């Protein structure tokens, strides 16, 4: 039951028996599987970057790749956000011109940014092996789409990928297995902080740390932005440990984004948010 409580607090709901997926929906109440299946035949149209969780200031939204990259730098967590002992991995930051894509062969590879993405960045962190615990590999990803609909399709793609590839190869010596994705829209399972939340649970195996070990990935969508964190476990790291390490940096990313894009609101005395008074 501890794992279930941790999962709900992280933004997902899992059933007690076998951690099977609860019946959830994504977006406007449509089952996630049918929503994903319609993607291939859908025509994506640009729309406003609306969100139910932030009073957006349109002037604060990035419209160029340079503006989007600057916002990402403000939102990205430092290693200290992941708790004691966390340090940067090498390479620390990804190539801003490319992003990972899951191929038809269920292997991840790098690809040039699509037109609907203004900017994206991944940072890699690690808690080195110590005592009875092996190394814990961590990451944070921020992606800025041109509008909220395109960001929503990114979430739908994640669900489709899990159903298509419950086993995924990250590199030649790293593999994810037994993947389950749990989607929750605003108002579901305690989600009061994002338009959509996705949590992925599974197992991680590599040549370095063996396995299978616990794997956890979580993503939130706020308007045209997606924010994700992940943890690849090793010896001595429980699923509850991974939830604990990811919760604060994930919440911090959401707080930084909201502070950057929300509308200034008048306060008593005539001051506004962010004017330094």
C-alpha cells in the first residue's frame, strides 16, 4: 500500500493487484487507446496554448526557438534538486537540435526536431554508487511545443509507444521491460496541478548494473509545455526511493514554469506579481 500512496502523490493511480493500470482517460474523457489510435489520421491544427491550471500571460509565451531555449534553462533543475549526493552526468545536456524518438524496432534514437517543437532539452544526473546501493541514473526533460494541442499529442504518442513497445531498448546495453503507462487528466487521482499527467512504471536492465531494477518516468503537461523526470534504478533502490527522488524536482519544474508564464495579478497597494515589491 505504501507504493500505491506514493504513486497517487506522484500523479498516477495503480491497482493493488500486480500494479495493473486503472481505467483512466486522457484529455476530454476519451479513452487513451482510442485517442492514440486516431493520431495517424488526424490533422493537427495550431490553436491557443490554453491551460486550466495557470492564468497565462500571452506576452510571456515563447514564440521563437531562442525564447523557448531561454525559458527551458530557467525551468531545468540543478543536480541538488534531486537530493543529497546528486551530481551531473556526462554529457550533462543534450544536443538542442535533436530529440530522442522511438523507432518501429522499439529502439530509441536521435532525430532532428520536428516543426511543432520550438525547443527541447534533457539534463542527465547521477547519484553515484555508495555502500549497499548502486548508481541511480536520473534525468529531466523540458519540451516547448508551438501550442497546447501539439503538446497533448506528445502525451498521446507516449501511450501509443507503451502499447506498441512494452519492451524498449535505450542503447545496445540498456533495456526497459514490463512498461505500464498511467494517464491522469486534471482532477483525476489528486491531479490539481497539470492539464495531463503520465506516469510510466517498469524494469531497467543494463550491462553495468544488471537487473531488472526499478524504473520510473513521470511527465506533466501544462499548456504547450511538457516536463518530465526519470530514474533508472540499480541494487538497493526501491520504487519508493525513486518516487521520493523525483517528486521535488518535478514539482519545482512546474513551479518555475508557472512563475515564468503566469499573468501578473494586482495586489493590495497597487503592486503586481514579479515587480520586486
